């Protein structure tokens, strides 16, 4: 069951009227499309540019790591689709840091960034690469050994490939539970990114960050999400994504 788009946007916009401060937030996408669409979750290049313009007009600083409670935005991309690589010149031109979460086994998969391309991206100052597990298993349903493998292997394999440390993870389909959080921490992930909407410093659990999905948000919805309007949907997302 999904909340209808109309209701979701109406709720988000109405609730945004109750927020007045520009509190720092993580927003996320799946891909950018400038003619070739590698996934249905892709954001058109026009809409993506519009979002960046809005962020700049409103005086937000787009950063690789949020350090201030107000005025900073971190941008994530999940899954490692090829459109981000195709449009890397735009990222460089806009000079925006991107936190890219890749699924290690997808580096061999059609429509996804491959290992060679990932190494090129990794050399760019603007791109930080983190784990989105090894095979995109839904972690709260995984057995103990599968969960361990997904968390550990992806970290080790990525670190081996990139020759740098990998200290963040985001959950496939946003789904997780306390077992996932504890084990990820034990494996060495310092930050875990959920898909629960919220402000950066308002952690869901220690080191579990909130993020807002903005890939299809039109101008008005995007502005409302920045203010925190989508937090009204928090309990709905929590219900869908998190079981203790
Ligand atoms: Zn994913």
C-alpha cells in the first residue's frame, strides 16, 4: 500500500509551513538522466539542475559532510546507476560533492557503473564512495550469516578496490532493524544512512542518519521537503522500513 502522490505532496507542503529554520539535511536520488534512462527511479537532468538552483538561491551549502546544524545539505546517490557517470561533467561544473552508495555485485551489472569507472570517480575530490551492501539483500529479512556477509564483504571488497577506507552504508530498500544496526557498527561502519525522513542531527538511533528522497520532487515539493515538510511522513516510513 502506498500513500497516493497527491496526499503525500499535500501533507508535505502543509506541514512545511510549521518549519522556519534551515536545518541541515541529507537528500537522496538514484540516477540522473540526460537522454538515456537506466532506471525508472532516474531524475531528469533539468529537474536535478532545478534542485541545485533552489539550494543555492536559498543559501544552502552543499557539503561532503554535514558539520553544522543549519544550512548544510549532503547529496547521496544509491545503487550506482550509469547516468551519474554519464553526467559527471555536470557534477564537476556545478562543483557539488556527491556521496555515492554502490552495491558491489552491481559493478558487473548492466546499466550500472563498472569497476573501472568507479575508480575514475573515486579519484575526483567531489565523489565519496560508500557501501550499499554486496548484493542488495533486504537486511532485516537476512539470516545472521547472510547479513554478516553483506555488511563485511562489501566493505572489504570496496576498500580493496578503492584502496581507501569505507565507513558508511545505506540499507537496501531502506529496510533495517536493531540487529542490522548493531552488526554494521561492529563491522566498522561509522555512519548508517536510512531512508527515514528527518534532519541530520536528529538521529533515529546513534549513528543512524535520516534522509529525504527527492528524486521526483517538483519545485514546490522540493522546497517543502527542504524545510522538513516530509517529516510528517516519518511514522509511515518507519512502519514500512524498521522493525525492532
Ligand atoms: Zn538500493
